[in-house]
């Protein structure tokens, strides 16, 4: 009877050791990805104010003997981009860039003209004809900081034949489109 217990023990050890000896290895592949986020920022900064704002106030006056007009003062477009866009950017604005007001007789308004200063002189921004900007942001070596590109900006609105009255508030929206060229 003793030998039956020994035989059972030996058989149990054989089964236990056979599962350990004959187990197949298990491998699992896990995909790992790392994406460097792309930065493409466009902002308007005022050179006369310390902080950028979302509202640009145009001043009304007679500039250099021309017809009275609304004009921006000391603005710049600030572009930051961390990719290797050596070809530059295309910059344009929306078609319906105008200042409007609501009066008792309905809406009245006049168009805004937006232009930037480039190496080739001043260029007007239009929707149908984007302006190519050849300058690019500079990525500092060994650092994540991108030196922004500042481009002088001028916004002008000439009332022309529109009769404007004191106290009227004209508002409008400028939509800039910045597209990196590659």
C-alpha cells in the first residue's frame, strides 16, 4: 500500500514537471507611438500695448492729407511654427472684411483693407490672392522655444461715400488664414 502512495506521488510529479517543461513561451507585441505636436499659431500684437487683445480699435482721422479714414496703430502679426516650413506660408483674409453698423434705416458699412509689410514692400491681403511670406520661425537649438516671426500689419477702413455720424459704432470681423507651404 505504501508503494501505491509513492507511485501516485511520482505520477503527480511527472504531470507537474511535464506541464512546466512543455509550456510554450508567450510573446506579445505592443505598438508604441510618439508624436511631436505641431505648433502653428497666429496672433495680432500691439506694439503700443503690453498684452495682446482680441479687439482692435481703429482710430478715425485725417492721415497725411488723405480723406478721413479709420486706421490701426502699430500692429504686428505674430507667427509661431515649430515644423520645418522652409518654403514659408500663405496668408490671406476673408472676403467680407468690412465695418458695419445697424441704423434705423438698416445696415450700413464700408470695406476694410488689410496689408502687411514684406521685404518687397507693402502687400494687401485678399482671400483670392494669398500673400506668400518667405520668412520662417526659428527653432532654438536644444530648446523647445520657437522665436516668433513678427510682421508689421496695417488695417484701414475708408468710409468713402458712407455718411458717418458721431457716436456710431462700426464693427467687423477679420478672419486670417495661415497655411504653411511644404
